[in-house]
C-alpha cells in the first residue's frame, strides 16, 4: 500500500499508509488534532528493488549527463564475426 503525506494548518507533517483506492483527502493531525490535508508528493522510489532503482537512476542521468564513449561500442581493430557463408551476402551493402 502506498504511503501518503498529510500536512495540517500548523505545518505538522505526517504519513499514513492507505489503500491506493482510498479517497481520504483529509486526516486528523496526530500532533495537534487539527485537520490535515493530503499532499501530492514524489513516490518513494527507494523502496524498489535495487536493479529497478539502478535502471531508473541511469535513465534519469542519461537525460542530462549521457555516458560519453571515445569509440563506437563493439568497434575496434578486429573484424566482425562472419554470420553467413553464402557468397551472395558479401555483395550486400554495408552500413
Ligand atoms: Zn498539526
């Protein structure tokens, strides 16, 4: 179940675990007893599995700091492995 944040008029912040279908927009403040309103906040991505969190972080990083390479990945001084032995394929255009 997701964690929702609530803030009251006295600026107390607290969290509640509610079903995702819950429509509670207000809750009593545990500190002052006043009415607190549900906030729109970022999801808790740190609760994802490590591999998922790493993938999301890498995707976010690539938007503003893409990885820099100094050569085409896979290219080098070695020739690519032959996939076919059909001589007609040798005449096909190369990229
Ligand atoms: Zn309060």
